[in-house]
């Protein structure tokens, strides 16, 4: 297994509610700290550190978890170049 670090970015056109934030905070998968929640103004992102065999698997897992909360939608993924995280 390899550890992958990346950030998922939420659709900034969608307003984030307190209920969505609470659901994220109380999700079983959020408790392990693999996926974070960062608000900067109206921008929401999810910094991720997941272990998986392949990067695609780690991203798919993170997106499915985030989007399991109704109304949250990932638009793009960002990764720092190796050695710059």
C-alpha cells in the first residue's frame, strides 16, 4: 500500500449547509482523519491522505465518501508535485 495526498474541491456554486457539515463530522469514515473539511470563505475543500494500491483507487474512495453526503459534489482533484506537500 502507498499513501496518497490530494485535495478534493467542492462545487463552489453549491451552498454548504450546517447539516452537511454535521453529517460530515459524524460520518464513521471521517473519524479516522483520512478526509478533512476546510472552508475558506465560500470555498470548501477536502484535504485527503489515504492508503491504497493505486492513486485512482484512493481518489475514487474519497469522492464516494464525500458525495455520500447529499448535496456535496466534488468538481476537481488537486495534487502537489512529489516532494512539495
